[in-house]
C-alpha cells in the first residue's frame, strides 16, 4: 500500500467525526453559558449590596447570631 492510498483511506475514514462534532457543540454551548452566568453573578452581587445598604440605612443590626453566639430556634409550639 503506497502513501497515496493511505492518505485517501484516512480522508474517507469517518471514525471520530461524531466525537469532534459533539466537542464543537459543547464548546458552543459553553461560550453561550459563560457570559449568562457572569451576568447573573453580577446582578446577584448588586442586589445583595443594595439589600446590605438598605439594612444599614435602617439601623438594623441583625439577630446577633454567630458561631460564638448561636441563637435558639423560635418556639413554634403555640404554648406561652
């Protein structure tokens, strides 16, 4: 088998073409998803910053719960 017939055989071979196509599709989907997720992250960060500023403006200090000072759960049994 000469080199010319090997090249022709290689060009006609379709093995692996499906894998390459799936890889290209996955890359295209990733290129579409990445900017969308970045926009959502920025929007969420902005929203949380706005909430933080609004809470600070009202003077609310929160519940005071932390790892050093855990809060007891509220009593929801209905008994006084």
